[in-house]
C-alpha cells in the first residue's frame, strides 16, 4: 500500500538520497550536485509528488515545473519520474505519472513533456503505452554555472 502526496520540505533529506540513487541508475552519479541545503534554499522551485510505502519510506517520485513553449504555449515539464527498483512493476510509475497528467490537465496545460534515456527500453515501452510520442530529433543542451 503506497500513498502519493505533494513534496514537502520534510521530504528533502530522504529525497536527496533517492535523487542520487536515480543518478546512479542513469550511470551518471557524478552529475548529482544537489544537496539538502540547496533544496531548502530553493524550495519554492521544487514541485512534485512522492510515493511512500507502508513504512513511510519513499518508493518513488515525480518532479515537474511549468514551462512556456513558443509553439504550443503553457506546458508542464516532468523533470524526473523514478521508482525505486524493488517497487517497479507494481503500477507505482503509472500512479505517479497519472498525478502529473492530472495536474497538467487541471492547470489547462497544452502539453506534458519529459525525456527518456534511449537505453531505457522498459521506460520507453511504458511511455508509449500511455500514448506518448517519442522522437529522436532533439538533444539536451546544458550550460552549467
């Protein structure tokens, strides 16, 4: 039995370790630069949902932010959707993304956008089963400060 709720500041400590777990899953743990201190300082920018198991531990999370795309207008961007390994295959990813989809519709967004790693075939199948269109046209461009 899991519960899904909006991310709160009290989640930050546990989330920081789950963020690192996700970066490790993506084979880029060195890219995890976030910290609890940074999250507290920037808390007004952290939006998302956490799924907690029966022991009140985070089993997965989804983070998002609003964006404006010139071609489609107001949109929601899902930055991460991550379910810890032992909770995969039980519908938790579906529950989390459905919360994000529900929010995007409620907020009258024109699109929900996110990325998926080209090697993550289970996620690609999952997203396609939801009706998502996945292209291979655009690439990430990051400029770090």
